[in-house]
């Protein structure tokens, strides 16, 4: 005999979740466009839809931020609070930059950075035929939107199972996008396979950690885990095991050592627009999730995870800064730069101290500002990487960048600005970003860690200045020289906006810092 159970209706505030709903709807509509719209009209339809969708999601995020109170929604599965609005805004800004770079078709004989037929064997007759017909993979736009949807969900997840589901949602589109480069297809497909295999392993480890934390606390909600930690009930081995394994899954996405092995190969093999978007958005989403899990769910165990993150931060800063010195490929150099910056971000994360609620808040705002400054410089730098070309493809060797300041001083000035921001040299935004995260760690009682971070920052400055020296003070070899091709309006908008933002946030950061500080309190 079958008994029908009455299921209580789930209360959902759809206005608070409207940015997620918009992105999900836009992604699904993009799939429909791929099925019904003629090929010649897909590029315009998909790029316009993605741009409008991300703009609408950003507008709704800001509107809710100004009018709504922090709360839990969807039966407590999603937290809508100050940090949620901050990181959602950062992710959507990165999404706008990603859409613009994805839409670029003014470089490489008017073709996009994506393969004409990614499912074919590289160099096969089918691929050559697709190139002859100038076909394009316009489904990259809904893939980007789906990745953004998962990232927003990850940054606001108040439930460990939702956290895992969100990781899978934003990871799967990135695996596909990584293997779709037009040039160096085999390298791109190899990078995608490595990313998929290592990412799947990290996700499985994270899921096992979630199971251990559930076994410890009897709850998947962060508040329930925090209550069990505070009460001291349950097996401490389950707590420590769950903490460690969940950390592995999140630190993999951040690109921290020793979970960084995928970063150089994926940054080199993926299409440069994908690398730019992934470098900014994936790191932002992962840091947002890390902060929420550790500050809200595992705050009572902070003496354990602070030690773990401190060790990871030191090793990450040192490895990223030192190995980058030996790199002669600009994308591989930026990959190790990303690893070093992951270490600097973790310095700010460990700035919370026991019982120091205000310090935790300052850590969140400092990390958010650092992610903003890093993301702006990264989008601008990769926009320039797509412009320096040789024989129709990107010229990523530093040999090709020699003498760029004499051949195209305007682009060289912009790249110099972004390199100085990465290095944390005033008056760029990167200087203020490092000042904020180092200040949070100093106030939190980690002055010695700040000294280590300053040392590695000085080391990192050498490889950034290596790019500057190559552009301005070294002579180019005619056999290896790269030329700057003029992009379309899409890339110019990214370059101008990021350059202006880098200077403005370096000279007058007060307003943004105050805004972030006011919105840095997690809801529990």
C-alpha cells in the first residue's frame, strides 16, 4: 500500500535569487539558439544575449544589495548577505570581461580564438573544411554563462552539498572551453584532459570531506557544522579529516601549492580569453567559498585551519615567485604569477584571530579588494596577450615581446601598467590590494607572515620587470619579433576600462574599500 506523504512547500525568495535565475535562463536560451538560429546569425545573437544577461544579473545584484536585508533563502541552502553581493559583483564584472574577450574576432584574420570544429581531429580534412567555411563555436557563450551561474552559487552556498554541486556546475563548462583553442589544438586538448582528470579527483576528495563533516556534525548546513564544532561533540578525527579534504577541493580551484600542477599547462593550452576568464573568476569563486566555509562553518576550529592555510600560503608564495623567474612564455609566466597571488590572498584569509569578529570582517573586505585589483590587471594583461601575434597566432615567447615599446608604445605602456600592478608598485591598484591583505594579516597577529609575503613580493617583482625590460630596453630579433594587431571594439573596451580602473583604484581607493568593509559581514 502506497502512502502519499504531504511535502511541505519550500519557501524561496525569487527576487533575491534573480541573478542566478537570469544566468540559468540565459544559458538555456543560448542552447536553444544553437539549435534553431541559422549559423550566420548565431555569433551576434549569442554574444548579445550573453552580454545582456550578465549585465541584467549585475544590475539585479546591485539593486538587491541596496534594498534587501541579509537573509537565508531556499530553506537555508543559499546565504544572501554582504559577502554574497560583493563576490557576485566581482564575478559578474569578470563575466563581462570574459564575454568581451570571447566575442573578439578582429584578430587572426578576423577569426575568433576558438576552434572551428573542436570535435574533429586536429589538422584533419573536416577541421580544414570548417576553417574554410569560417565556422565558429558560438556555444562558448552559454558555456561561460553556465560557469558563471555555478560560481555565483558556490560563493553563496550555505550547505556543503550545494557547495559540491556548484563546483561541478562551474567546472564542467571550463573543462570544455579549455580544449577549444584554434591554435595549438593538441596542446589545448591535452590541457583540457589534465584539467578534467585532476579536477575530478579534487572534487571527489572534496565530496569525501563533506561526508566526513556530515558524520561529525550530523548536518550539511554550515551553521550546523559550526554548532557541533563549538559544542565539541563528535569525533575530532572526523572534523580534522573533513576540514583537510574540503580544503583540498577548494585550494585546487584557487591554484595553491601543492594543488597547482594543472595551472601552468591549462593557462598555456586554453584559448587566451578562456584563460583570462578562468584566472579571475575561478579564483574569486573559490576564495569566496573558502571564506564562507572556514569563517561560518569552521570558525570554531580556526586554530587548525589557520595553521594549514599559513603553511600553504608560504609554500605557494615561494614556489610561484621563484619558478616564475625561469619562465620565458608570457602565459606560463602569468600562470605562476597566479599561483603566487593565490598565496598572497591566503595571507589575508588567515588574518582572522580567535574572538576577533572585526578582524574577520577586515579580512573579507581586504581579500575582496585584492581579488578586484588582481582581476582587473589580469583581464587587461590577457587582452594584450591576444594582440601580440606572429604568423596569425599569438606570440607568447618573451623574445617576441622585445622592442614592443618602440613598435607600439601605447600597448607597451598599458602592459607596463598591468605588470606594475601585479608587482604591487604604487600608484597602481595592486599596491593598495597588497597593502590591505598584508594589513589584515598584521592586525590578526601574523606579522611574521607579512614579512615573508613582502620578501616573496620583492622576488615576484623581478619577473614582472623582466617583461617590462624586454618591451622597453631590449632589441628584437626579426626572426622572432611579434607584431601588435589591432583588435575590435570588444578588446579595446576591456583594455581601457581595466587601465583606468587600475589607476583609479590605486590613487583613490577609499570609496571602494569603505563599501567592501560595510558589506563584509557573513550571516550565520
